C-alpha cells in the first residue's frame, strides 16, 4: 500500500520520469555521478529551478535513496527509484521499448508482446508511485513524463496522495485502430486518467487519446476544452507542445564566432552547402530514408556533386545494453544501429566517388 507524507509544506514541483538528469558512470576510480544531456532534462530544468522541488527517477543500481542538491551540478535533490536488473530489462527494454515505443510510432509489426514485460511494467510503475507518495506534500504538483509511467497517475489517486497530478506525453499517441491491438489498452488509459491534466505535443495526439478513451472505456468526452468526464471530476486532454528555444539558437548561430567556425567547416569539406542532421539512432527517425533521398538527389542533380555535403550525427540509442531475448527472437532497436552504419558507409562511398 502507498503511504503519503502528510507534513504540511509549500507547494513544490515533483518531476517524475524514467531517467534522471544524472547517471552513474564507472571509471578506474570506481562509480561517479555525471550530468546527462537530453531533451526532457533541458525542457523541464528551468521550471524545477524556478519553482523548487525534486526529481524522482531511476538513477541506477548503485545510487543511494536520495541524491542531495548540488550532485553533479544539479541544483535540486533527486530521489532514486529502486529497480532490479531484471525489472529494468523487462519494464524498460521490454514493455516500454519493444511494445509502447513502436506502437506509439505506428510500427505495429515491430511490437513484441510478452506477459512478463507487462508484469514488470506494472510492478515498476508501483515502485515509482510509492516513491512519489513518500515524497509528496499536500499541495505539491506532480508532473509525470511519458509512456514509461502510464499507471502512476491512477496509483497516486487511488492512494489519495494530496497533490495535483499532471502528465506530459512526449511521443505521438496512435489512433484507436493501432492502440487497440494492445490487450492492456484499458489499464493504460485508466492509469493516465488518474491525472488532472494530460498534455500532448499536437492536437491530433490529444484527439487520438480521447478517441481511444471513448472507444475502449466508453467514457463521455466534452469539447471546448476537450476533457474526459469521470464521476466526481474531469480530466483535461490538451495540446501543450514542448519545443526548443528557437530565438536563442538563432542568436547563437548568428554570432561571429559561430559563423566563422561554420565557414571553416565548409572550407574543410570543400563544399558550398552543408546540411546537418542530428538524431538518436532509432528506426523512427528516418535516417536510412534520409540517406536514400540524399543519394537520389545527387543522382538526379549531378551539378551539386562535390558542392553539397550531408553530415549525419547519430547519437547512440539511450538503451544501455541489449534486450535479453528468447532464442530466435529479433529486437529491431538492437540491430538498427548496425544497418544504419552500413548504409551510411555505402552512401559516403558513392558520393565521394561522384556517382
């Protein structure tokens, strides 16, 4: 059973996510804690700095119960959620990455459903909810992030945790025709509806979520603003897109130092036009398709050969290891990096040869 801290306190922001803004790294001197760079950390860091509070996440197998403010330069405390290695494998590498990730990105043929994955996902969500309940004070705002923690909102509400609950869904939400292939669709939707507000990147994502709620839970939907009517309360489902600070990036790119470095890079490569792609190495990013399109462009427009260069930066997948699979089972994300590398080499060889 979850237990909530009932000590009165000023309202704080509790960020809840699968990964923390720090990670444990091993070197010759042992284990050290380092700051990580990622979209989620960059997006919510300012809010947590401004409002004050705590980040609750899985840090690693050797983290203490709580990392104090100042750890690895992070100005707020981090409460570590304890997960066993097998739980991490089945919950994160299994259900999150092999079921929900391809499903949400509309790759249903890549979904790998196993009951063990679901059981681990449910247990991991219970651990996250217990950590939040132990840390929450009355009036706190709990902000839960992404598809890894669908069950946490309802677990917190069922335990009467005295906090406001929000969810932000960072990835696409598929239409009911795709989401409906998952046997645990009802449990996931009911879990999310434990929140007061659910934010999505786009209006179609919010509409797909509401359509799934209507079709699979038969709950009434009200428009303007869109919300789900539940006995005793309503849950808003709205588009609240997160993006980069465009003005800041444009300003940095216009600085003389940056422009001079870009000019030197073009001169080094010997081209007039430089195109840059920066993506995580994942099948949803369209890297092979981009490289094939670049090849097709050079085939059709020979006048651009040796005048233009595509530099593709591929950041390794956030997975820290291969998923443990049954004999003969394939994991798409595990092999994708090898295929992309081979494809990149083939394109590089053809463009350098002027083909």
